[in-house]
């Protein structure tokens, strides 16, 4: 049963846009009363109240006895509905949304993608990808648990911007999703990604030391534009060397694993044949 205050906020008609004069020059943002928000999200006001009681929604803005909701609340409701349709429980959704909110304060999308610096480092050439929570869940076949999300945020694969995730690399996103689709658990993919990040950081440190020791002292200018030009010229060579070494290493290690697997299978078959012969 809704309280008198709740009934008042859900029954009064009319939505509005906030006055830009109140908050600066930003465009006005539409605000909703409870019944309008519920209608826009395709749920009932009773369900909206239930989600609020379960703390799945942040508190609305209060103006006297009237509760005003905004586009952030609407996006959150649509994410809840989509995640429920994908088999997530309300408890699991609450954990994910809590991690989502904590991730807002942990690291910005600009920091993850290096957009907060005047220096342009042209080595990765990666394309960031924006995803809603439900799109991210679809990518990884329901394996986006709170632990996996926290690991992704910690590694730096994803950041949170508004009501969306920003994955730092289209190729990493697609590659990780392909491994999960082939049967490797997302938790193991992320664990391997964390280890790979540590090793590649060490490789990058080798090149960074070479650049600082031998190239930077020869620079006549410390202007960011001049440094960006230098990095642009050396980046293809660095990538070429790392790609060649990685390919050779993959050849060595994967061949060794395959040979070991074949040898173990052959031994297992021979032991099985001997056991069958003894029984006969």
C-alpha cells in the first residue's frame, strides 16, 4: 500500500524539463513523475515502488512533496527489465548495479582511454566501444557477475560513463567474447587478461626505457606536438617487433602444449589397450 506521499507523487499529472537557467547553460533535461516514469519504462507504479524499496533506483529529486525522476532513472529501469529478461535475479542485478555505481568513482572513461593528456600515444590504435549493461550481458552470455565486472573495472578493460560502459578496445571485447563463446569461462578469460596485462606492461616498459634513454635526449623540443611526432614515427617499429616476438612465442608454447596433449592421449590409449588385452 503506498503512503499518502507516494500516492501524491504518482497521481499528479504532468512532466517537465528542468530550467537551464537554474543549472547553467546545459540543455534542459526532462523530468518525470512516478507514473510517467513507470509508463515510459513499461512497468507499473507498484513495480517502481518495489524497485525503490529494494534500492535498485537512486533516490528521486524532491521538490516539496513531489518526486522528480530523470533520464538516468529511466535508463536504470530499462536495464533492470532487460537483465531480468536475460535470467538475472533481482539480487544479482542489485549487486551489479552497486558495482556499476562504485565504478563511476573509480576511474573515468577518459582516464582509461588516455584522453586526459595532451600527449597522443599512437601505439594501440584501438577503438573504444560504448555498451549498455544489457548489451554487455549479451556479449558474455550471462557471465557478467559482480566479481567479473569488478575485475574488468580493475584491469581497465571497462570504465563507466553515465549509464553506459565504455570498453577500451573493440578487438579485446570481441576476442574475449569469442573465447567465452567457445567455452572458456569469463572469469578465466579475465584472469588471463590480467596476467597478460602485467607481461605486456613489462614489454612496454622496455621500449619506454629505450625511448627515454636514447631518443628523448636527442629531441630539441619538449613541446607535446614534437613528442607526438616522434612517437608516431617509432610506433610501427615497436609494434612490428612485439608482434613478431609474440608470434614466435605462440608457436613455441602452443606447439609444446599440443605435443604434450597428443603424447598423453597416446599413452592413455596404449594403457587402455593393454588393459583390454589382459582382460581378454
